C-alpha cells in the first residue's frame, strides 16, 4: 500500500506543529524523505511515525529556507554517524538543485568532522537535479520542476504512483504557470495553504509568496486535481484547524480534501489513518 507519512504540517512560524516534511512509502520497502523541517526534532517525528532513519536511502530537498533545510542537515549528520557505527547499510542520496548542493556542501565543510566528511562521495551522495529532469528514485519515476520562485530557487516534483496514478509536490509556494501543465489532472496535489482567507490581513501570506486555503483550492479545482492535501499552515487554531480549513476549502474544491495533523498517515488510495 502506497502511503504518505506526514512528519510535519506547520509553516516557518509554527510552534505547536513541526515544519512541513514527509515520507513517501511505496509499500515495497522504498522510502523517500522530502524536506527535513527546521531542526533535530525531525528525529522525534520519524520515531513518532514509526519510520526508521536506517531504512531511508533517498531524500529530496526543495529549497534552502531554514524550515526545510536544517532538519535535512541533521539527517545527513545522523546517517554519517550511523554509517561509522556500522548500523546503516548501503548508501544515502540527497536530490536537490545546484544552489542547494553548493550550500549543503559548504555547511558540511564548516561543521562536520573529518570522519563524517569522508563519507560524502563514498556512501553519501549529493545528486544535482535540473528543471524537467526525470529520475528513478525510491521506486518512483520523479520529474523535477522549477517553481519559478522570486524569493529563493525552489523545486517541486511530479511522481508516478502505482496503477498509472500521479502525485505532485508543489513546494511551499503557489504553482507558477509553467508548472500547471504538470499538475493538470493529477491524482494527488500536495500544496501549501498558509492561512484561512479571512485571516490573510493578519498572517499576510501574499507578502511571503504563499496562498490562503481558498487560493489553493481554487487552483486545484481549475487543474482538475482529484485529491488535495493542504499543509505548511499556521498553527494557532489547534484542534479546530482541520475543521476550519476543510469548511473553507470545500467551498472551492469538489475533490477529496485532506488537512492532516502531524504524524498522520494518508493512504494514497484516499484514506487517512489518524
């Protein structure tokens, strides 16, 4: 069973929820970690989700904002340490665009010890990806695309699921026109929704190049998306967030709408395990 393991759902300012990151499980033993959140709490989230870091051999990093990058740096450090202790088998590959490769390598050079650094290029690999490139990763065909961000270069991806279905991860910004063709008719769209539309004046999503729930749902409806996951949100509403976001979203989107909490699992046939 293919599933989406939600490690975090919060935006950069969230405190109650971990920053948005997740694991895709193809149901055949292949795990793909996407982004890492903002710190070493990534390990608590993996533990809480029942995911062993030793079982993850592939990861994608979308961009260099701290709420996506810093947790991945902790993951790289931990994988290197596990390899040195003999408790991690095989290799680990991080897929990201060229600017991220340079940035992560700079951080490794400055802060990882010599023993950890020696594993990069031997068992830990940084694989640069380019706009439009398609690769086989963790049991999936993955096509990367540039989101056209005006803040900081960011990549999303379209990924093949079983039975010819398609999942698209659109990073944490609205889709640019060039990316919409990849999304049209997708079975799953993973999209940011910074806040409710009625709270846009308070949270100011547009100043941060983000969307409201209504914006994300209108776009998904126009692109004939079947299942929409909304995350990368504020977290001030606590347990009421799901109800409030779903109520607004269903006014604009007629497909299946998911507003997960941290550590939920979404079966990619359409069911949520809470």
